[in-house]
C-alpha cells in the first residue's frame, strides 16, 4: 500500500507547486503549457492503446465500448452537466477556466494505464504486502508516482488548485485494486485490463485533441465506455 500512498502524495506535492506558481505565469507561457499538455495526452493515450490492441481478445471491443458509452453519456448529458457547473464556478470567480474539464483529464492520465491498475495488484501480492519501501512489487507505483509528480504540476499550473481533488480519487482507485488483490488474488482478468487500457487510451487522446483545440470530442460523455469491458467480463465470468 506504500506505493499508492507515495503516488497520492506526489500528486498533492506536484499539484500544490503548480497551483502556487500559476499566478506568476504569463498568458503566453500558459498557452505553451496547454500545447505541451495536449501533445503529451496524445502520446500517452496512444502509448496506452496501441500496444494493447495486439493483445485484445476482441479487437472490436473498444469500438463497441466507445459507441455504447458515448450513447449513454450523451443521453445522460454528462458533458453538459460539467459545462454548466464549470460556468457557475467561473461566474463566482469572474474568470474563464475549464477547471472541471482539466480535472477529468488529470484523472484519466493518473488512473488509466498499466502502472495505475497493475501496480496496486503487484504491490499487494509482494511478500510484505507492499509496505516495504524497497519492495520490488512497488516499482510500478514508484515509476507512476514520478510521472504523476510532473504531470500534476503542469496540470495545476494550467487549471489551479482544483487538481488536488485528483489525489483522493487516485488513492481510492488504486486502493480498490489493492483490496481486490488482497481478498481475491489477482482477480482482474488480464483481458479486462487490456480492454480498459485501450479504451482509456482513446479517452486520453480525446482529451488531448480538446486541449489543443483541434476537436471537442465531448470526452466526458465517453466516460461510461470504461464500464463496458468491466461489465462484459463480469458477465462472461458468471456464465462460464
């Protein structure tokens, strides 16, 4: 569990640093950071999706997931709810800032991927249950923590203090996988992790396109797509 605690703390430290220096950054430098962040999302998203596509049991799974998830998210108008809430926040602060969109992007970057899903499982299954600082089972999470330290600083410098809310979400996300591994062994089927990585990678790419101003794909409406592979493999497990 130590790896998850370290990962959570790096997001808090990086986010606090980014939020503190944010006010001293000029608009042209903020624009440069947004461009860098958007490009990073494209690369990280493709890195999560493309290597896993060759491992997929069902190559069309991610397409169905995005289609079904997009329909559900659009019907629920998830993006509209976030936009309206964001507008209220901006009205109170009397400034324009897509803070909630930034928070969703941060959560996707922090939570989707091999390190953040497999890391807690390996941490739990290590001999000391992942509490020793030098425990090999924590390697994935320490690597993830290093990446998240930089990412959280850049995100907070762009969107502000709201990015600190990602820390408890990450802790609960990784903690969930840790507890699943603790009580049920590895539990999560490898094919499910593969499909989650593919769909999650596409959502990160979608966020990157929005940040760069290339195309607003309403990423928030696509979030239910992540539930489709989970439900599919749960039902498959029950029926088999």
